[in-house]
């Protein structure tokens, strides 16, 4: 189950990028695809000023015994200026994948933490890319 905590209108949160309804649907889709339906996921989109970790595009907190997770995604308006497009779906999948390594969570800024982050990021990017390719093939048929 995926819930959006803040009731802001999509256009004010993610202008021309994704609506809160689309984000909610993506969360539910990826929970099914990743077999995380037994987790209750609360989802928010926040401005950079509300992030405690300044370089992050998303943050997840979890409670393993109750299978609850709280994901905060960076508002696309605050994505740092780079030549790369920010894909909030990749960030969402990245944060959901953290639930699989949650029991083995590494201390921040250690070699194990960096390895986990790189693995999770590579998987998130690959999974979203494959889904988009499959959607493109279905649309062209």
C-alpha cells in the first residue's frame, strides 16, 4: 500500500514532471514488481531545504518489525543543476530497493555503504529503463 502524505497539487510539487497521482501509481506498481506489497509505504515529496542529507535525491526510513517505510523524494524543482535529467521514478525504485538490504544496512559513509548504494542505484536505473523499453514496445504495437 502506497500513500502520499502531503496533499499538495501535483503541479505545485512536480511541475510538468509527474503528478502525485502518477507517483502514487508508480509506487504501487513498483511495490508489486519488487514483491514489496506487504510493506506499508508512505511517500512524500519535499523541497531541498527540508532534507537532512543535502546530496540525496531521496531518503527512506523503515521499521522492519512492522514493515513500514517512509520515503521522501526530492522535489524536481530542487534537483541540482547537472546535464543529467532527474528521473523521480528511478529515485523511488532506488529507495524501495533499500528495503531488501535493510537488515544488512551499512553504517553511513563506509565502503559497505558505498557498495550498497552503487548496487541499488545500478539496479534501479536498469529496472526503470527496462520498464520504459517494454512500455515503448507495447505502445508501438
